C-alpha cells in the first residue's frame, strides 16, 4: 500500500503546483512562477489558507482586477516562450466571470494560464449562496461554465480525489506545444476544505520537457518538393517560431536557401529587422516590401502561424495563380489551413530537416534582388514617417494661433524606438498602434516585440507589460497605450509599483477611439460615437482627462509633454526613474496610415442613402474578387 498524507484538497492543489518543474535555458526551474490571487467568497478560506502556508514554494501576488491579473499571467507566459507560467484564483461570482475575456485571449493566442475560480457548494446545502448564478433547469451550471468555451481544458473538482486525475491532465494541456492554452479548474468552496489521503508520490517533483515532434516522412517530401521547384518562395514567421525557440533555425534556413522572411504580429522579431532576408511585416498591418513579395510568391511556407485574416489580408494577399502553401505547424489544426500542404512538426526540428531535404537549393538571384530593392524602398518610408519633424509648425486654428501641430502615432513610436535600447521590449495590444508598430517598429532581437493581436484586447497593455517585466526583469519594458485602452484597464499601474516591476508607459491621447473612427470613415460612414467630439454628452460635455495626474494617483511618476520635441528628454527621465513612469502626449487621431498595409474584409452596407457608403461598397465588391476561398 502506498504511503499517504492527509490534507485538504486546497493544500494538495497548492502542493502539487509547487513541485512542477521545467527546463529554461538548460536549467531546471519552477514551472509556476506564482499565483495571482484576489480573495473573496469562495476562495479565501480554502485556497487562500493553503497559499498562505506555501509562500516560499508558490508565491502569491495580489492584484487589483481579475481580468488584469490574468492578462499579466498570460503575458508572463508569452514572454517566457510558454516555458513558465502562472495561475490565477478568484471568488465565485464577478471575480470568476472577469476571467472570461483573459481566457479567450489566451485561447486565441495559444498561451498557457491556469485559472482557479472558486465555485458554489458541491453539496448544495446552502444553495443559493452569495454570487451564485442559478440555471432554472440545470443546478450543475454556475458562473464558471462561462469559461468552458474559452478553455482548452475545463473541469469542476467536486471531490478532493479528482485532483489525482485532473491535475496531470491540466499539466499535459498547459505544457503541450499543440494543445497549449488556458486551463480552468472550478473549485467548489466546500470541496476546497475537504480532506483526503493523497499518495505521497503525487507530490514528487516532475520536470516538464518541451516535446519536439518530427515531421511525417511523406509530408516532409511533399514540402521539400514544392520548395525545391519554387522560383519565388516566401516564408511567413508566426508566433510558433518563438515558442519553439526556433529563431536561430529560421535564420539558418533563410540564409542558406536565400528565402525572404515576412513576419506576423506574433512572429515579429524572429529575424533582426535589418537581416538580409528580412522582408518585414506582412498583411493588413504589413509593409509594402513583404506584401508585394506575398502577392508574387509561388510557394509560401508558413511556420508556426494561424494564418489569420490580418496575415493573409482576408485571403486576398497571395495572387500568384498557382501559389502553393505549406503549413509547418506543431498543431495539425493550423497546419492544414487555406488548403496548405500540412507539415505537422516542431518548428525548429521541421526547419532543420526540411533544410537537409532541400540540399543546396537557393531562390533565384532575381527574387533576392526583389527583396533587396523592396526593403531599401520600405526602409526609406519608415525613416520618413517615423522621423521627428524639422520644426514643430503651428496650425491655422483661428481660435489658437500658437497651437502646435499634433504628432502622429508613427512619429511618437519612432521617437520611442530610437530611445529604446537593443535589450528593451515594447508592449501593445489593440487600436491603431499595433498596425503602426507591426510595420514601423524596428526589432533587433527575438523577444523585443510583445504584441497581443490575436484577440486584439483593449486593456491588455499595462497588465501585460507588468507580466513581461516579471519574466524579463533586466529589460526596460515600454508600454505604448492609447487613451481608450488606458481608460478600460489601468489598475495594474498600482500593482506594478507595489511589486516593484517598473514600466515606462507612453500614453497617446487622441481623445477617443481614433482607429475605429478611421475604419468607420473608410467604410463610408460619418464620424460617430468614437472620438469624444462626436459622442452624445450631458450638459457638462466631455471631461478633459488628466492622465498624468491619474497615473500619479496610482503611484507612478508621471508627466505630460506638450510637443514631440520634449518626448526624448522625458524618456530619459523615465529610464532613470526607480519606479513605473507614465508619459502623456497628445496625438492627431485623423491621419490615415497609408504607408504599407493591405485590404481587410469589413463588409460595407449593400445599399445606403449615403453616397460615401455606396462608393465604399463598390470598392468592397472589387476587393472581394481577389479572395482565395479554400
């Protein structure tokens, strides 16, 4: 009979998590860096007590918002290339449902996070308890069932011994390169306190190693044959290149075979921006060089990419009549998208084996010249649109003859990019900034560009920046955030100060949702309900928000600069600061980012009394003809 130890389910859970190990850069480390916790009804007495007794083994961190703390945990995992992760625990009601957005974000981006929301009583004696959601026809349904569709693995622990099977299953999903995503274990509060005689060996340390599956022989041969016959090949580097730690393998592959590499949002930084084979950003938010190559490519090798609509310009980007796609992906679900020839394997292993199969193949010199010319022209564009103006001109505003011309987002990010050192990391998520960053930000190394654009979640930026800083404490982390995202979720400024995780936050205030206002106008609509000047208001109108004062109230050092020429000095002060530092700058919401880019399928009204909408509809009907549907 095995030796056992009697403990509560909550203690067993904490003890198990604390002995899970991983390998990072050849060294053994804890798989879970800690657990974010906001205690309340449903987790304070059970899991909370267990965590209090395990502070050294599994550090507990206090946050200010459940969605934000989950964002921080997800960003930590992304910045750790999924080799380390964190858990989050909440109460049974609003705390649990606040996790849904973050879980969806992790699900879309294939990132691991362990969610441990409290739950209603399994014994149902006190039903309905405080915060319990009641389903009139199914008493098994609780608020945590909202997390089912956005979890890769979901379970409700209704008996303490269920941990013996559920926890290993959860670890398998969290550490599997293909299945990786959010895991939810709903924890009824009475079961957390129940005891069981757990086998002692259940708490033996276990090291989780990254699986690197090799390719199928026939799939490898088909992919190699396609590439060997290519006259205009192109590689698309997705996030899987980073998660597989395959950036060096990709660099070797691209250099040996002289194949241009375009990058998705998640893949950006796989190659240094100035590498001879780097074609820059691709797709809707891409640069001209990459998109022109994509339109002409006869074979496209997508490595670790979901091939989302932003990457493929809603399936309109690849225009060669006989283009062939190869999906090199550890997940079969992604490898076969868009009619691709699937090559299901680890990115690093797959690239090395594919390179061996290709032998001495190199793309034709004329194709390499197309890349060189395209990048030379595109780099000139980047230099121009991100450059500081020679002088800050005044506008012709009759009400303010000395009003300064507001900078564009591109000019602001250019100033930050020039000031940031090679070891710095930029963090952003939603709105117009990701589009500008994708095509204009120059990233010299893997890991220097951290964008959440799979779910494009406003509010991720500051919390995500804190998670990145936790994973990369020696790097300066720059968070670029618009005023709209800032207003949605800013509470973790206080957490970053409290925990000592310094961020440099640049807040671009364009007084509304400038990105969506531009999209609205591109679709023929009038500006409506996006910029503050176009929204319904009460008698006092729109409040002019003092973001610098607000950030200071949360504990950060802060300042507002009135012109782009003042930003560089402010960034120097921010770097010298001993705590989170916020810089606010007003920007122009109207300039269209015409440079680069590609079409995006946003349906326009088929009929309208508005002339601009009808014109936009005609353009839309011409564009959809280019879509490849398969």
